């Protein structure tokens, strides 16, 4: 077969495949009747006289309608508590088929009166809401937080189905507060006036985090003052305390290097010719490290039982560094970098309050990550 003949054959075959896809024939053969109707309708909207799409639509719609009605009858006869949701789904699909056909004049010539089940759909939605409402009541009556959360989601589904069904909005509110875990966060106590302002700033960062916490809507954090003002009875108490902290531990290390450099001009002859020799110097490099560190203990206690339910310790360290140098001898023995550091002078370190804040930064990151992880699916 010549190349041109092969190309024509390939194009012809491609057109046949594309035509079958766009008319919904392939979907019909695979038993996806809804998709077949959708594709044939789309084809007839663009090409009203497409004979294959007409044939596909008539057959696909008839099969789709019968298939959904069969599923509806099977669902109604089942013992599934939530069977009405399956019924509702199939009525919605039937009505969607009708809407698709009604949007296509050429399709209405083939199927003049596509079936719609509006009252049946409304009835199934109502029955589905009743089933979810009763399920929610059952969970709520178990009187525990886990079941209350399930009740909340059941009542949410009721509102989606029947927004004004009975007292569902009030039940949703009841379920929410029965599912909520109230956590009171006690302030950090720092027995040092020197670090009080830094400790207050660290506390403010934590307060801002818990005020914006939204990962789990069933967990609410309260500051201790807020809980007292609102008369909140906590479910848990989160306590934060520094087991220990040290600020400003200073370490100075001196390194001495003997330096030599050859072939350096150290003078000249009477004839003005350079005299080369070796230059020497002693370089003293000083490294100063000021280390500050602490260990924060986080414990979560059940308010009623007073039992510890979660505990973690978070270390944090910050090291402030400085370096400078001096030398004795010939500066030509030093490299440019070595000479530059000799021109530096010892720097004043940050104040202790600033050092305190620096070592709390890694502690804060660990703390909020652990709180988020612990309460994410609580």
C-alpha cells in the first residue's frame, strides 16, 4: 500500500471512530446510556440531521429510562436505611436526561415528551431527609462526643435536602456543641522579671494561633482569661511551662596560626633590583558563641478525670556568633580574607530579651505543628 493510500485509509478510519464517539454510539455499546444520550444530544444540536445520532438517541434514551426506573424499584424494596437517596439520585438523572433533550429542537422531534418526575423527586428528597433526621437523633441520644459529631453531619445532610424540616437547625446546633471539645490554654509562667516582656510576646504568638485555629471546627481554644469571663467549663486544659532555659552562655575560642609567604619583595639591591624573601606573621582568630536554649513542656489534661492525655517536650536553641582577629608580624603573610577579619572588632551581642525570643522561635513552630496534628481529627 502506497503512503498516500495508507494516509487516506487512516483518515477514513479516524473519521469513523470520531463519528462513533460524537454520536454516542460507543457509549451505548458499553452500556453507559446516560453518556450516550448526552453525546447524541450534543451531536444533534450541532448537526440536526445526523441520522446515526438520531438512532442512538432513541435507543439510548429508552434504555436509560428503563435502567433508572429499574434501579428505583430495586432501591424502594431494599432494607437500606438511606435507600431514598438512591431513589432521589435516579430521579435526578431521569430529569436531567429530559432537560438535555428539551434543550435540543431536533431531539424533541425524536422524543417529543421526555419523562420528568418532579413530584416523585420531591417525595424521595423528603423521605431521604426524614431518614437522615432520625439517624441524627439516634446518634445524638448516645450522649457522647463521637456520636454527636456523626449526628451533626446527619443534620447537615437534612438541611441540604429539606432546609426547614422540623427543628433540624436547632438539632444541628445541639449536635455541634455536644461534639465540641473546649480547650483552655493556660498562660506560660516565667519566674523572671528580666524575661517577662519576651515571655509575654511568646504568649501573644500562641494566643494569636489559637484564636485563628480552624483546622477542626469541633475544637475551640480559649485563653484562661477568656474562659473565666465566659464561664467556660473546659473538656481539656493545655498547659505550657519551661522545664528549663538558659540565656547567654558565652564561649570564646582562640585559634593561632603561624603564617609564612615566600617570594615576597623585602628590599632591593643598590642596582634597584628586588630582593625576595620570606615574610612571617602570627594570626590569632577569636570565635565567640553565645548560646541560649530552653525546653518547653506541653501537657494536655482531661478536665473531669484529671488524667494526662497528651504530653510533648519541645527543645529550642539559638547561637549568636561573632568573630574577629589580630596579628603580629608582617601583614603581607596574610591573605585578603585574613587581613579583612583583622579589621573587624568584637561586636556587642543582642540583649538577653532578644536572645530569649530567638530560642523560642523553633519551639513555637514545633508546638503549633503538634497541636495541629493532635487536634486535626479529634
